[in-house]
């Protein structure tokens, strides 16, 4: 994870393919909304994270986020 914007509830992530969004790119960096900004307290920029993302009315939204083990 590259960057956290806690005030805006957004994160910048570098990610690989995401099947449910039909993103096949090998690797790209993009900004996502976070459904529950409270999860941002558990991670910091530079952490490797696992996440789930859905296409919602407000845009691509991270619904689960945790530090990768
Ligand atoms: Cu992407």
C-alpha cells in the first residue's frame, strides 16, 4: 500500500489482477475508497495488505482490508 488519506477515506494501492472487477493488468497503482475508514487505523503506508474491492455507486470501494501475513 502506497498511501493513506484518512480524512478522505481513501487509499492508494498497487495491485495485481482483480477478477471480480475484470482488471487483468499485471500491476497497477490506483486510488480506492474505503467502506469503513476505521480499518485505516490498522495499517500504514508501506504495509503489504490483503483487500477485497467492489464496484459500488460511489466508485471502487475496499470492503475488507488487513495486513498481509
Ligand atoms: Cu486497477
